């Protein structure tokens, strides 16, 4: 069998160029909004928690009002990191639900992201108002505004989202149950700790359970070979293999870490977005190759992960890009600087390796601290994150969060699944695992290409959301009126 696969690989090579089964890794979409999407603005406070600070700011929001009608619920989509589009209010499972329920669908970019800029720039000082609590207060403000302005006051409000958007949806439900009637969190992240080994560990398990030990070992050997080249100071070979823009500075711990982190994270993203079928294609591509594990992996990575142009993996570029506080620069446009700030000051959950990780141990917490420090500057103090996380844990309970009328969905090959909520003890909430899928595969509409299991999950979500929008019956009147 193995021989046959190798022969096929060679045949593909001879047959003109390289043939890969894998799809190319999907870069986040450009900022796009369909011309029929409604654009509005709502006013919110720069600082919700200090009444003395009277500054207000107008934020842009978007709405799909095609189906707005009698008894229609309000659906609000909270975006995941890096999404500045309106794609999931233009089409998606909830758009189809809105069509049948007279619903209206809204979304907006979080403060400091997209066009919603509360301060003149993003210096460390000016990022002070970028906190999870401020974002959630914006959500409450937003619901109050749109339900009045769009004349849907009294409608059921359902908040949903993918990734961190899912997390925020659940937290909004938990914090404002009088405003948010139900939440759906697709691949939400809930673990509130400084750093986690489980993402890279689960990556191993995702590959192993999909394709077996051979493929997992090939990936491991590829990274170990890369580690050997670095130990031998052979930056030139690595630069050529991976088509890097700059040679790795082999005596710089941070530059070496940055190289490994980039590829580990690209693999995590690839698995999250390409699901079990993508893992299988990658494994076929690697196993069919007659090259060494490192050669095969780097060739595949150039094709599937990084594309034609040279790949900039250097520590210096990462820091330079994220350090510029001006708007309309690469780091602020992409939102990487802002996410970096949230992670370094509040959210944590740095993905790290240690000596027991299957991949070479080059992404340690010390490296992540260095990134925070070098990007955010001398006023930033890493130790403060522990207090910020303790506060969040007290508010939201980490993986022990309890929220009613909440749906948690997770993909079983998503390496971040174990940072999410995969079971719930709340009788009015449901946790559903989706076999063979990565991240947020249930956000798009039901499609012909969906597996039977995925269709079943999507139908269940729609059924639950329909149930959640039927107003609960009023409590019976008290039999004995209390004496005043
Ligand atoms: C809303 O804004 C987008 C750009 O963000 C634009 O492409 C679109 O045409 C606008 N829609 C309307 C109805 O004006
Ligand atoms: C909403 O209406 C516009 C124009 O009326 C149409 O182009 C668009 O496809 C509709 N969108 C959906 C999701 O039905
Ligand atoms: C949707 O609106 C139409 C009229 O605008 C109404 O007849 C219908 O009952 C509404 N559907 C629901 C589910 O309330
Ligand atoms: C950032 O904005 C503040 C005003 O909030 C201004 O005082 C400061 O000079 C700006 N810094 C940079 C680097 O643009
Ligand atoms: C790394 O090596 C270069 C020469 O190749 C040298 O100039 C530099 O000082 C070294 N840096 C460290 C941190 O050792």
C-alpha cells in the first residue's frame, strides 16, 4: 500500500508540477459588505465604568433587514478574531432561520477593531478601554439602541458567535439575562488561565485520530529535523526549504521560537478550518512523498500554508508590525495589535509547549511574555494578567461557567475544543460535539456538501433556537396576595 502511494506521488511529479490533495489554507477574508446590507451607527461611552468620563463615540453596525417582520426575533452575530466582514449576516444558518421567523440580524466590529475606533491611536495608554467588560457593555448598549431604533422592542434577542465571538455571546447572556434571551456559542473558548499546553497536544490527537500515528510522526520528525538544522547553524537550508523572507537568527531564542510558533499555529488554523478531510489530505500528501519528512512537510507547507511569496516568520517583523500604534497600519488594520493587547492583559491562554510536548519545545511562556513586553512597551507588566484572569474567573467561571438557554457547539478535531465547554450541567443548556470537524463549521447554512452528522447538528441548533424564542409562560398569580 505504502509503495503504491509513493509510486502515485512520483507519477504526480512526473505528470507536470506538484499535485497536492490539500486545499490551500484560507486567509481571513477581505473587508467586504454586500451593498444591500444596512449600515447604521450607535452611540456608546468610551469608558462605561467611570461616569465622570463623559466621552462618547459613534460605532458603525450592520444589519440584514430583508426578513424583518411581525413577531420577528433579533439575532446578533458577534464576530471572531480577524473577521471584519458581514458575511455571516448575509448568509448562514441563522439567516435561514431569520427568513422563516421574520427575524432581523445585526453585527458590529468590537471597539478598536475595523472602523470602530474610540481613541486617536492605539498606544498602550489609549488601549486602556479595550477590555472584555467594556466590549460586553457595548453589546448591552447596542441591544438597547437597536431594539428601539428598529422598532423591534420587546423582541426576543438571541446572540451568537464563533470562536471568541461565541464566548462573548455566552458571557452577554450570563451577564445580561434580562437583555439577552438566549445564546449560541460555536467553538467558544472559555478556559481562563495564563497559558495552555492543550492546544498543541490536541493537535497531535486530531492528526492521530484522523489519520493514525504515521502521519503524526512525520510531522513530528519534520520539526525535529528543522530543530537539528538550527542547532547546526544551517539557517540557509531552512530559509530555502520554507521560502522564508529572512534567515532564522539561530542564536536568538526569540527568532527560533517565532519560526516554530508560526508553523505550529498555521497547522492549528489549518486543522480548524479544513477539518478531518483536510487532515487526511495533508497526511496523504506527506505520506505519498518520497522526500525526507522535513522536505515533504516544507514543500507541503509552502503550497498549503504560506503560498508563493516568501514567508515572513521573523520575530523582528512580528514585533515591528504589532508595535505601531497608528490606525491604518498593518498591525492595527488586521487587529493583531489589539488582540495581542487583550491576550497579554486579560485573556491569556497562550499556546505553549514544554519538554513533554510532541513538537520541539520552542514556544515557552517566557517567549510569549517577551512578545507582550516588546510589543506593548515598558509600561506593560506581565504579572498583572494573573489578577485580570482571577477577576474574569470570578465573573464567568472558566470551564465551570453556568448559563441557561445557551447552546455550545464544538468540533471534535478542533485543537481548541478542550479550552471550550463540551458538557454543561445547566438543564436549559445543551453542548453538542460535531464529529470530524474543526472550528465553527455550523455557522454556514445547511449545504449539499455537509456530512449527515453536520446536517443533524445544524437542524438541532435551529430547533433549539426556535424553542428559545418562544416566550416562556408567565408565572401563575400568587394565591395569597402579600399584605403590605
Ligand atoms: C454599507 O457600507 C458598505 C461599506 O462598508 C458599502 O459597501 C455598502 O454599499 C453600504 N450599504 C448601503 C446600503 O449603503
Ligand atoms: C436581500 O435583498 C437584496 C435586495 O433586495 C438581495 O440582493 C439579497 O440577496 C437578499 N439577501 C438575502 C439573504 O435574502
Ligand atoms: C411574519 O410576518 C407575517 C406578516 O408580516 C405574518 O403573517 C407571519 O405570521 C409572521 N410569522 C411569524 C412566525 O410570526
Ligand atoms: C496618541 O494619541 C494621544 C492622544 O490620545 C496623543 O497625545 C499621542 O501623542 C498619540 N501618540 C502617537 C504615538 O501617535
Ligand atoms: C549571534 O551571532 C551573531 C553573528 O552571527 C553575533 O553578531 C551576535 O552577537 C550573536 N548574538 C547573540 C545573542 O549571541
